[in-house]
């Protein structure tokens, strides 16, 4: 049984902080080259204790097996502007040598019945501790801004209804998911125009900042 949660969660917190720095660094490299970054922004969190216990109970995971069987105690989320950017980010993560990808789940090609869309990668990440190296499982979710908006709302409603959505809410969520998908599709069709506008805006901002110095 896990008695000292602070000690148990410390390596996960370290992993999240280190991975946030590394993944945000990927975006910075694109910015320095003045090229389109497939990464819009990165967030991360360690699952709250109450959520860990709730999921362990639902999934029938013993507390002694949390490290091996719960893959998302450490979680990172990478947002993209376009659906195609997700593919680029996934490929970049596959090629990294500072962690090992152990599982991938494509909920974009194969969306969940609820309408949920996202790409999940479970990685094994080495954390350096005073007692030596510790391998930590972490989940990276890669999705567009539209997918994330839908997932955030669905997550909140899921807590309210404990997963048992009224039929009307379920149908509205499915329609909203399709609307979010269509938004991503339309934005992808004018991707070139959007990127040109963003480059123009970025350069204009740089000029204005230089003039104000």
C-alpha cells in the first residue's frame, strides 16, 4: 500500500517538469528558425491522489501495482493547430532517444464512441534520483485545439454525471465532436493562408518591438 504519497509522486513530478522543458524546447527550435511549429503549446500535470485512487478502484489496480499498471500518473499534453501537425509531432517523439515509446493509441483515426479524438503515446522516461535511475511511465496526449476544447468539456461533464450521460447530452456531445472535426478539416484546407498570415504578424510584431526599444 502506498503510504507516503509525497515520496511516491516525487519522481512523477520531476518527470513532468523535465518533459515540459524538453517538449517546449522543441517549439523554441522552430521559432528560432522562423518556421511553422507543429507544437502550439505544452502542458503537464501529475494526477491528483483522489483521481489515482478513483481510477485504481475502477480499473481494479492494486496500490502495489500502480507504477506498472497506471500509465497516466504523469501526463503531458501537446496542442497543435492542424491535424497534420499531430502526425509530425508523433514522428518527432518516436525518434527521440531520451525516452522510449512503449505504446500508442490513435483515437483520431479510431475515435471513441463518445466522440473523443486524440493521439496518445505512453513513454518510459528515466528520472535521475539520489537512489539512482528510476523508470517512470508517462502519457503524452497530442491533439488539436478544437479536439482539446471538446475533451475538456466532456471531461467536466463526465465528473458531473459519473460517466452516465443523459441521452440528450450524449447526442449533443457527439454532434459537437463532429463539428470540432469539421472545424479542423476546414482550417487544414486554408492552412497555407493561415501560416502566411501568422508569419506576417510575427514579423510585424518584431519590427514594432525593435522600434520601441
